C-alpha cells in the first residue's frame, strides 16, 4: 500500500436490489436483455456471468410484470 493512501474495503453492491430499481425505472418501456445486463454491470461492477444476470433479470421482470426482449445471438 502506498504511504498516505488508504485502501477502501471491497463493498459488494446488491445486484438484485439494483435489478429491481432498473426494472422499476424501465417499467413502461421495452428493455432489451443485452441493455439490462450492460446497465447492471455498469451500476454494480459485478463480474457475474451474462447467463446468471439474465436469469436474475428474467425472474425479477416476471415478478414485476416488466417486458424484457431477448436479443438474438
């Protein structure tokens, strides 16, 4: 560690809560899965896999009644 610079502890951002917030913000418009994953990565810094994030988004969107469009591969 460099002298005079304090290292901040790693703080895990709650990806599920951030997903809820993202879907609530976009509840009146279509959201692509690719865009949703990118936004979650940007907001949380998570390194979870795309498949894991897609599963989380799909489950949360279904519970909240938000339409998420699957992107073609």
